[in-house]
């Protein structure tokens, strides 16, 4: 009986060993043999270098500014009777915004008008007397001195009438200031004074602030190294300028033109200041907002272009991986003429139509084998070795 038990155990061990040798072990050995028979390939995503006309932009940070800003103030003292504008209202030049009590200024105008009429009557009488004295002096019935005195009196009254007219003009002007009108077209801000308050010409805050939003200006800076390119672009015409939000370089808010290049370089920052004008028809730009500004200074005609992600940097400069015949990667040095977030212009080292790597370059080396995969598809992984089967445990009789 004991010999029979040992015989059964021995047969079970031999059977398990045979199953492992011809099963999982054989599969693992076959997979290893297949990997040893073919060279390792590195999955990469590629694109083709293209030839196109590329606009060259210089990028900087800017701030939107209203093309005109006016603080509307009272030009005469008095009680504010009416406020005729709404906060945030768009107004035109000449629109009535507020009215100040005009009664005191109307009385001053009436007084000046009455004084002028009085002096005009005196002047008329003096002129008649001058005519009489002139005839009497000519016939020696009166002295020439008396005629000259009357002539001076007429001149004095004429000057008085002229002064009266000036007083009338001044009073009429002050009376006109009691009606506050918009000096420019634009949008009214928050009201600073309510009706019923006493306003003064010396008030600092004023009644409200009007800003012109259409058109609007954007002031931005560029490094002083860009001065030559900007000057050349302005000599050729009005360079195009586009503006985008500061944290979003894909959403174009508006397009305008460069209008001003400052006449000096800021020595503290080494930058030049520029101003561009935008129509702002959609009111996407608002005074005080920070913006990303791109100024178009040139166009590279027929340039060799690759995506910026294709260009790698090393100790020897810029390079790209070119996929040649047989999907063999070649590390090639290139010269980059201009680069922005959209494209890199290659001036030397690459020809249009050549295939360059845009994803997976970190795992490549010169002359390595590449496997081309489509963007967005997970690259193929090498065959994983099969897990060895767990050998059954056997027990022995004691």
C-alpha cells in the first residue's frame, strides 16, 4: 500500500512538470524568440514639413485705453437742478447732461444789457452835441477846445458801450454754462453728484466721466531689438495689429492698425512704446484691460514650416528627427529663422515634404527604428512576457 502511494505521487509530479514544460514555458519561450527575431521599434507621431507664406508677428503685453476721456465738471457755481443722463448711457457730443439754476446768471445778463442801453443813449446825445460844436467852431462861435472836449467825450462813451457788450457776452456765456452738455461722444460712467446739491467750478470729482470706446486705443511695449522691424513695417504702410485676452491666445478680440511709435526708448526697461487703434465695434475691448498684442511686421514668402513641437533643443542648437526610408529616424540640425506658437520657420537643414517627428522624439536616437502611429491612438506596446504557471504543491508521506 505504501509503495502504491509513492507511485501515485511520482506520476503526479511527472505530469505537472510535463504540463508546465509544454504549456506556459513554451509560450514564454516562443514570445521571447519572436522579440529577438525583430528589431525594437519606437512609436512616433509625424507630420510633413510644408512650404507656405507665413505672417511674422511680434508679441507684447498691452493695456486698452479710451481714445478720449473727459471729466464733465460744472463751469459755474449753483444748485444742480436736473441730471438728464443715465449711468452707462451712450451720448453724443452736445447732448444735455444736467442743468444748474440759471436765475442769478440771467439777472446778471439783464443788468449788463440795461447798462449798455443807457450808455448807448448817452453816446447818441454826445454825438449830436459834437456835430453842433464842430459847426460852431468852424464859424468861430465857440472855441476849438470845447469841440475837442466833446469829441473825447464821444470816444469815451463808445469805449463804455464796447465794455458793456463784453459784459453782456460774459454774462451770456455764464448763463450758457448752466446747461451742461457732453463735450465728446462716448459712454457716461457712474454719476458723482445728485440733483439738489450745490456744485462749484472748483470741484475735483465733477459730475461724471465720459469715455470714447469707439474707436479705442491699446498701448503696448516691445523690446528695443524690434525697433528696426517696426520702423520698416510702418514705412511700408499701417501694420496690422490683433489683440487677444491675456490668458487666451486663440480668441481674437479685434483687429486694428498701428498708429504711433514712441519717439524714444525707455532706458529703464529697454523697451519701446507703441499705440494701436481698433474700431471696437463689438465692444470687446474695455479701458484698463490687460491684453496680449501681436503686431504683424513682415511675411515670409515660401518658407519651410514645421510645428514648434517638432523642434528640439540640445547643446549644439536646434534639431529635428526626420523619418527617412525604412522608417529610420535621423537626427538633423536645423536653423530656425522665426518661431511663434503657431509655426517654426526652418531656414536651413530641412526641405518641404520631409517627415518630421512631433511626438515621441524623447525616446528616439539617431538611426533608431520608428513605428508610425496616428495622433490620438495609443502606440503599440511590446509583447509582455506570459506569467509562469504556478506549479502545484505536492505532499510527501512521512
